[in-house]
C-alpha cells in the first residue's frame, strides 16, 4: 500500500496524481485527489448467486437469508444456493428509465422474526415528465412482501432520469437516513434553476440526506426543523448523488460516498446540519465543457475526506466490523461502477483516511455490504449480475 502526503496546489498537481494512492492530511482544507491504489492481498471472491438482472441493493433477514433488489423492480433471495424471486404486493410501478430503479433495501433492525419483518425500499416512480424518489415499507411474511405502503415522497418532482440516490441507513434511535440525488446534470432545470443547484436549496429534498422516523415523518431534533424556508426532513445538504451510506457502530460516525461530475468523486464524514458544498465546492469538472464548476473550498462548507480523480463512480459503502478479516476492521469499503473494484480505505482513530488498497472485481460494483456472517458481499451491476462473497484466501 502507498502512504499519503500533502500537496501544495490541488489543481496544478491533479494530473500527476492519477497513478498515485494519496488521500488526505488532516491539516489540509481539501484532500489530494487519489488515483488507483495497489492491490489488496489475502482475499478471494466466491460467487453466491448469478443471473440477476442489474441487482441494486442487498440486506439480510433475521434468519440470515439475503434480500436483493434489482433495477426493474424485482426482489430476490438465495436459498440452498439457488436464486429465488420474492413476490411483492402493492409495490408502486418503478420508473426504471436510465438511472431510475428499485434501489436500496433495509430490514428494520428491531425486527427479529423473519416472518414478520418490516422491509423498507427506495425506488423511483413516475414518468419522464414527472418523477421522484419514494420510500416504501412492507412486511415479509416468510414467503412474500405484503401490504406495501408509500411512507415518503421526495419534493420537488423532476423531469430527468438521473440522480435519484438513494440509500437507507437505520440509526440506533430507530430513525433512518435516506440519501437523495440532486436531480441531474446541466442543462436539466428544476424550479427555474439548474437541477444541481437544488443541492443548496433547503426548501428542496434534492441533493440532501434526510432523517426520517420509521413511519416516514420528519425525525424529532432535525437541524432545520425550526428554520423558515427549510424542509424539516433535511439532515445534511450540498450533496450531488450519494450512492453509499454506512455507520461506524462504535463511534457513531456516518459515512457517505457520492458521484462527482467529471472526476471529483467523494467520501464524506457526514454530520447533522452541515453543508457539503455541491455544486459550489467540487474538484470535478463540467461534463460538456470540461470547465471548473466550483471552488476548491469555501467557508461554511465541509470538504470530503477522500477525493477520487479519475472517477471510480462509487456505489455501495460498508464499514467493516467483522472477524473474517481482522486487519480490515475499522476500514471503509467503497464499490466502483467505473473502476470495477472495491476500495479499502483505512482510517485512524479520528476518522481520517490513512491509506487505500484495491480489491479488483472486474465488473461494475453496485453495492458493498458486510453480511451477518462477517464476510463482505458485493453486487455486480450487469445484466447477468452476481452476488459475490469476499473471503480470506486461506480459511
């Protein structure tokens, strides 16, 4: 693995960093862009299931069975080594055009009976002219998901098929975090402004992380609940398109990864009420012109802990606490759609990145989660998508 070192001029040295594995010095306002790190050792990948059509999110029932969503709106599990489809009653029609999908899935952590577990999912609904991300909940009765109801609808609606988000993360207090994308790239507009500018608009859910009760209501104590012209569900804002959300159970730190535009993908340490800068602060560039979009840093806006240039297109994020890889405990694992790998980000005790290494998958990675058995699981985003288990090379 390659150590990190500080930089003097971020934009001037970016081209020199593309082949280096360098993250951040805590004294810097912005971390250095990170290139492709060295390969991790001592692991192997095992195929658990395959022939899934673009799997998106994975979680586990209390009995240890996985639940896996797929882009077009189907739900699956694996039983006795075989992939099985789970029927769902009442799921809204999925708007699956382009980046639209049946996205993340989570089981309420207080539910211990697999035959009465509350299942939460995010999905995009609507049409090309009017669509949005919604949060739904149903009950798994042991064989199918029943009684699905819509708990929350993102406002405003949009007319792009980009940047829906969306991940779900339950907290110890029983509330949940839900990430929402900014709505799309220029020239897309929402409400008379570029869609990406919605991320700085507290009267819009777009480009934010929401904190909701288990019933989809604004959670008590949210940072903008008493602020005029701010939506009470918003927990943090200034995000572009978060694709991974995880928590360190010991420290309580919340971590998110998100897509930059042309480069500038980020890993952020997220806190309530904070502004993460998009689009006013970014090291990414405009897709069409290649021009700079924002500043390197700005007062009142939080800089990321990690920046990737070139882009990895991060998707899925796990904080590892298992016993299968003792040396990996306390690390973040971020999947990559473009890089086709998983990046291990080693952290120090204060949550600062120390170094990175790479687990090469060879296919687009859509999700990374730690399973209840202590292994890491990876979903590959292909028409013949797979569920992979990352194991020690020698067990």
